[in-house]
C-alpha cells in the first residue's frame, strides 16, 4: 500500500456537517491541512440539499415531537439554544466574508402549529402556557379564533368545516433555511483557503496505524484509481453511509449500533397564486406510529430566490442509506454486535411497521387527500410529487432513537455522526461539542476564538432573559430576519 500524502484532517462527506466542522477548524487552526472526500460529483447532494429536507430552522417553535409532555419544555429549550448557536456562527461568518449575504440562505418564515380535536387543542394550550414563560419563546402566540388563524395562514381555514375545535400557535421569528446554500458557500471558502475538495472519491476503508493516525483508503469513481491518505483526525459526516465507514474503522464505540433507513416524498407547488397566500411553516401532530421526521407540515420554501410550498413528508422505504446508496446497505451493516438489537427494534415497533406499510400503499390521490386535511381547497393538479432525502434512524440497545448522535473513539482521533432531525439546524453546537471531545489538548487555546464567533458559547441564553434578548436580537439584525 502506497500512502501518497499526510494531512491533519480528513472530512468524509460533502454535507453541512463536514462543511461546518471544516470552516470552524480553518478559523481555529488555519495552518492545518484539510482534505474532503465526497463520493458524488458535487457537494450538498444528499440530506443537505434544499429539496431533500424541509429547510426548517429547527428551534422547537412548532415541532410538537420535541415536547410530548406539555409541562416539560426542557428538550424544546435545548434545541432552541442549539439553533441560536447556529445563528450566531452564521452571523459571524457573514462578518468575516465566509458566508455570502444572509438572504442567500435564510429567510424569515413564521413557525406555526395547527391542531384539531379537543384532546390536541388542550395539549397545545398547555404547551403554549409552558413555553410563553421561557425567554427563548417570548414571542409565541396562541389562538382558537378562526379569524385570527385565517390572518396567520389563510390556506388552513378556507372552506374548513365548522364545529370541530382547532387551535394554532405562531412564532413570527421562525426561519426557512437553505442548508445546501450554506454547505456550498462554506466549501467554497475552504477551497479558497487551502483545503482540498475531492469530488467523485469514495472512501472504502479506514485503518488505524500504530502511531494513532488513520489511513483513509479511497477509490476514484471515474476511472477507479485507488489511493490512500494518512490523517491525524477523521470525521465521518456521510449521512447513512457513516455507519458503514465507522464499522470499517473497527472502533469499539460503534458496536451495538444499527440504522434503519426511512425515505420521504413531498407534494410541491410553485403556483404563485397559491404561494402568496401562505407564508409560514405549519406543523401538526404525527400519525400513530409515525417517526418524528414524518410529522405533517405545510411549508413555505425559498430556494435560489424562488418561493414555493411543500407538504408532507410521506414516508417511503428503501434499503439504501442514501438516495444514491446501494440496495444492500441495510444488510451490509449487520454484525454479531448489533443483530439482536436490530431484531428487538423490529419486534417492539410494530406501530412503525404498520405506519410504513400504510404510507407505502398510499397513491397520489390519497396523498392529496392528506394535503386537504391541512388545506381544504387544494387541487391536486397544482401539486407535483418530489422525492426527498433518505434518513438513517439510529438503532441502539434495542431501541429506535430519533435525533443525532456523535460516535467518537476513546482517543478522539475519529468521530462520526449518526441520525437525523434536528440535524442540520443544530450542526454548529454538535461540532463545538465534537471539538471539545476530540481535541482536548487544543480546546483551551480555541475558547477565545469560539467566543468571538459564538458570543453565547459555554453559557445558557434561556437562563438569562436580558442576554437572550440581546444576542437573538443581534443575530436577527445581522441575518436580516425577525427578532
């Protein structure tokens, strides 16, 4: 085996996770040599692509699955804190010329929740009463008045049947985010500052050497030429592909993990007469057995300067871990260390199985019927069905986990990210946590720069109302969004 070169950092995967980590390291340690491997012909083609996700700046403003107990706001507050960290870094990156103007990737879009039926109305009322006391949710509004909700989102109320109770919450400070644009801009910055981006390069295996470094073995997908790079640190930000590479690295920390792939589809319209009547992201309750990523929502999207609406997602199933993955992905992950856990997940999540079967049996007409539960006046002729990205939900300890999880070796020389939502919205805090875990010998020297980039770094905004108002107001001004 011939090792052609040595680098400080190897980033595997051309998505927002690798882009954010690379951009942070470039600010913290500009002399380090960074190489990025992406198996496709461009970056941001999988989960980070604008049409492979809902673009929600996940801040728990509207997502009910982040607060199943209406009296306990802890998880919702935690996710909002993490999104505020992302907003601060994006603001700093604009000041430093790392990101382009804010309107190229983020736009104000109110976040709403809409529910029907006495049980859900009561739940939403309690949730509102709890969240309104939290500084980071100070702007939340609540109404059961059809006239008010009609002002917030007319498409929800037109020709709706009377009689059934309904309610809605609204937070004007919500956002729509194009994570694909952020990813491309960060990689452009990395390339301009000495990092090497190798497209069409598929990493095949990771091997640890006696000196603690890693040989990253890859193959060029055009022509098939192999190669190896030696790296002091490896980050695997490859979506569902991450488990395969972490297993190839044979780190003990990956034992017991498995992933379950779930795909999705959206109905989309760019009809300007419809789009102009709805400026919000409106979430509701998930169906029984549905994973959190399948919570139905009607969203305003802004991609490449064009506004559109998306409704969904509708769950699909493929054994692939990526949209461009392989049909044998789900089988290739099986090990003696995780097979019992995976079988237990299947046996204890029959409601999820039933939900997926019911979703797979839905034809286009049934999907339009689901849209009409949100938008009674919907005409199927105005909407097209698009395929969204693949998500790989974490299986561990016999349980199906929803969220993101960093798996790192004990010595911190390699780390990877598993899981999905809230994912991209909380990328920055995930990466700052990773820096502390994997680079303990450097983090002390980096703290001052991190606080310059992220003023709230190391503190809780929700515990300090005045500080929360100051920092969220500053980032809102720099990003050109509602405070």
